[in-house]
């Protein structure tokens, strides 16, 4: 048993902070044991690290990003999705057959995740099996948690990145066999890129693999109008885009994340809700690629689990604070657009989505309730307050909106102190 002392803030319920000023949080076997304003006598001997007036918050969780797009971050944001993929993204992703290049990028990526306090993430690697393994090795070495997928794509893409269907399935199965239980915190995830680049045979084969190995699934859904029209052309037999994944056993039979979901039809919303599919809300990316504004309030009301995501390099920042800010801003626009009916997201709601909302994909992650993994950040925000006395709640809001990675002075995953990864 160990303890930390400081100002503890988290969200157990959507949109409501739990705040414990100057309190103790006890950790046993990497999990939260409890929070106390005074240490009970029985725990007098427990070693406590005192962080004084600093904030202790759950580690941030990013449930959708593209590792090999990291070199493109901040670049090529002048096109919509399909031409953006062709012009900027596929040419970068082809490079990951070169393991030396992959190693350099992935080490830098993991350092940046660490810096930004993203303690767990769900990642698309590239089509390359060895590069995907390498990314998993690098994340594991750093002590962070992740699901990492080898991307599958076998149609409607340039030759240099288009896979043979059988080889794509074989490589995926190799990853599941080799890396399924290699690491405790870094696991594989089935990763069809999206319907436009995956044949029905490939999707069905991936559905079978996810079932056989009980592996979760991630993909993209209804991000952009042109994409949706293309899916309709490719699948005239399907009721809608989401049902193409469902027909292949890729929509919630195993835990599933669908990125974006900006333009879902009502029936698709019902389907995602029924199948408990997570939506990875990626507002930076949706704004940069002019995809639109996902109706998050409506999707929440439909009971769909939602987490936040950077979606680099559609998104231009790995910072989950940047993602929270943009999610708040676009929700304001949605509110206006809806005739002020769809209420904007509040700061505690945004914070919930970036912690417990996203963390739920990993199990008991993203909160400090008893039994949750102790993933945490210690925040020194002393340079952020400008003279005025403010509450703990306001200090957290200031950190989100005006802080930087330099305010994060310590990071924990499952109770383990995570030092800066060497690159
Ligand atoms: N849809 C298919 N591939 C991608 C990708 O790499 N980024 C985004 N934003 N959407 C996609
Ligand atoms: Fe994406």
C-alpha cells in the first residue's frame, strides 16, 4: 500500500467533479483503495508522497490516433478526407516498411504522449506487421498503456499501400498470436481502416479473427459526406454504412471503437447504442478536414459510450487538453446551429470524456473510484493563476485551457511512476 497527498479531482459521474482538498489517495496493487481527508489510524505506517497544493487528476486517455501520421502533424490540412488521404496520408504511411524510420518516429511519438499526460491510447499503426510490433514494443518499454492495430486495407488505395487480402488476414493473425498476451498493458486491436478500403472478404475475415481471439475492434465511420456516398455506391445492398461493419461481425460483438460518427443516420445511432459501440469524438480533426460537427449531446442522450481522440494527423495536436477545448468550442457551434436546443458541453463534461469516458474502453480506468487503475497526473499550476484567488475546479479549468505539458510534473500508470521515456 502507498499513498499520495494533494488536491484530488476526478469525475465519477458525467459532468460532475469529485473534489477532495488536501486529501490522501491510497493505492494497493496499482489500484485505488480509497480517498481520505485524514489518514485512518490503520494506515499510519503507509508511505505517503506529499504533493502539497498541487492537483492530482486521472491520466488522460486518447481513444483514436494514427501513429505513422505523426510526422505530418500540423501539415496538409487543406483538403477533405478522401483527397487528404491520397495526397498526404498514404504516402507517409508507406514509409513504415522501413523499421529504422518507424523506430525514430514511434519513439518520438511515445515521448510526446508521455509529455502530454496521455497515459493510455488506442492507435492505428500502418499496414506493416513488423512496424506495428515495434510500436507496441516502444509503448511497452515506456510503461504506457495502449491498444495498437495493424491497419488492414485491400481496395481503393494506391498499390504501394494496398494489401493482398489473404496476406492482410495472415499478418493480422500473426500479430494476435505473437502479441496477444506478450504485454500486460499493450494489446493488439483489429483495425480495418474503413469500408471504402476494405473488401467484404477482408471485413468478414477480420470479424472472424476478432471473435476467435476475443480481440477488440476499431475503425472509422461516417466522417465525411463524400466518404458516405462512396460507401453507398460500394454497398447498395446495405441499409447504411454502420450495417456493413455489423454484417461482418465488426460492430460490438467485441468491444468496438468507431472514430468520428459526424453524420450518422437515426438507425445507425440506434445500432451503435444497442451494440454499445464507443464513438471516438475527434473535433480537431473534424474541424481541420471540414468534416462537420458530431452531434455529441444527441449521441450521449442515445446512450452511446463516447471518448475523446486526437486523431492525429487529421487532428493537429496530441494534447488531450487541446481536444477538450475544441470539443467544447464545436459543441457551442452545434448549440447555435440547433437553435439552442443541443446544450454545449461543460468543462466537467469534457473532462469526464477525456478521462472516464475514454478510459472505459480499458476497463476501470479514468477515475479514482475504488478499484480503478491508479493512472494519474500531478499538476503544478502555480504559474497559471494570475493574482486572483480561484477554486480547485477553476484551477483545473485553467490548466485545461491555458496550461501545457510542462505543468504536468509526475505521471502514474496502474500505480507505477512513469519516467520520461528515452528516445
Ligand atoms: N478514414 C480512413 N482513414 C483515415 C485516417 O487516416 N484519418 C481520418 N481522419 N479518417 C480516416
Ligand atoms: Fe482516424
